[in-house]
C-alpha cells in the first residue's frame, strides 16, 4: 500500500499514529465510534480540532477509516 488514498484515510491514520483509541463500529451502513480507554492528549486534541469540526458526512468518512471493532 502506498499510503492513504483519501483525506479521510489520512486524518484517521494521523489520529491513530498519535495514539488515538477510538474504533469504528459499522452496523447496517451506520458508522459510530467507541472509545473505552484514555488516549494521549495529542490524539484527543487532534480529534477535537481536526475531526469533530468536520461536516457530519466527512466525519463519518473519517470514522469509517478507523480500526474496525466488528468481528470479521
């Protein structure tokens, strides 16, 4: 793989590299995230500043690029 192919994948990847703990939950085409553990301040700030502020459709696209918590 040569790297993220979309802005959403890039944002999700950066969040995870910063130690972000959120996981995507995909259920009947509905995307949500879950976070059970504390995460580094940098990851939390990145989520708040770069992802939470996106329009809902764009935010859902980022969330769908997070590690998936659904069983395979």
